[in-house]
């Protein structure tokens, strides 16, 4: 009986101890997540999946198309570009890269999301904008980059309020109502490196004036078609003339230290909508929201149109 009791005690101890060991192995803080991203990007640029900590269930997509290790960006990426940002969320266990990548002499603007489980990469989602994509101007993101330094303590927001602010932007687009967007005055938007709307204090564009035609002619990648008071929550009715809904909304990263939310969505086009006689394709995009005090200060997007046969990101519709 004494031996039986001892054996049972050992079994109980092991059953209690094992989950503790497993959970400890799964812990990965912000620095740990960014380290795994760096390891992954290095492996991609070396064209060697064996050098990345890929999980057995690893799955990857590029602009919503499934790709196997060793294909896609594993074959074309040669080096990271001039502008690089990394953001991480230990709560969702996602880490993101937003920046430029060299592809055999060409430049692409990409967003990469990795899901980390047990310090292994189980998911990789790439949004890639290349030459030919709408408003593609990679050097623009060098001049107008997302923030590099951590947000000041006085500007930081809770994870929940950051996601709510980002979600209000897409709700405003879908509802044709910029008034419901939780945005800071002068909030600006940079899409595929092209400055679209807005102005912000301390920025090269100045603190009060809007982006204008003279800047556009100067080669700064700005769009001059918006009226004087445009900012990131302006022009939604016009934007939605060819867009039926904002679908597949996902908020993979809320980096409280950096003040950044990373969201991926699809703009579902109005049935039958055409552009220059060609069917208007659905738009796949990842957007970085810079959040200050629970409101959007700036938006940075990497995006491209989906092939006609694809109408989903291929990832679950959920807030992560």
C-alpha cells in the first residue's frame, strides 16, 4: 500500500508539473517575439526554411495565396530595405514586420505577420505591394515612415481602446460616416508609400496646411485630389462608391509600447463595378494604426488587389 501511494503521488506530481513546464516554454515576451521575427526574415532572405523555427503545422500565405516553405518570398527576397519596423503583441502571440524588402533588384513594400506558439512559427501572412500596385511609391514610406520609437507614456492607450480606435475607422468607411472614426485632428494616411491625406504637427508637411499639388509635383508621392481639410477620416462616401463592405477584419497586433495596431482587411467591391472597363478587383490590405490617447494619429498601408478568383484572406474572421 505504501508503494502504491508513493507511485500515485509521483503520477500526481508529474501531472501537475507538466503543464507548468509547457506553459513556461510557451512564454515569449515582446523582445522574444521580435527576435523570432528577425530570425525568420534572415532565413527568408537566405532562401533557407531550415534556418527558421517553423512549427510542424506552419502555414503561410502571400496576398491570400497559400505558399509552401521555399517558394514565394523564400525565392525572391534578397535583403531587408531601407525602412524597417517591427511590432509585437505578447497577448495574441503575434509579431509583425512592416517595411521594404529587396527582391532581386526590385523593391517591395510588405507587411508580415507571424503567429508564435511554443516559440515556433505556426502562421505567416504576407501582404506584398510591388511595382504596378495602386499608388505604389516605396520611397514615400522612407520619407513618411511609421513611428520607430516607443510611444510616450502620456500618449499610450490600453490594448482594448487601441483596437476599438482602429475598428472605428473601418466602421466609418463601411457606414460612409467619417464622424464615427476615433481620430486625432490632422490624422494622416500613407498608402503603399503615397501620402494621401492629412497633416500632423512636427511633420515635414507642416502642422496646419494640407497636402497640396505643389508637393505632388515635387515628387513626394502625395495625392492632390482631396479638398483642403481632408484627413484620414475624410472622403468615405467617395471611397465607398465602388466598395460594398469592409470584410475579414482582423486585429492581430496591439503593441501598447509602440502605440501601434496592425489590422488586415479586404475591401469587397460592389458587384459589377469596373475601372476603365475592367472588373474592379477586391483589395487586400494590412494597415498600421498609430494610436495616441485612444485615437488614430496616422495610418500606413501595404496593399494590393486580389486575383478575381480569391475573395477571402484565407484566415479566420476574428479579433486576435
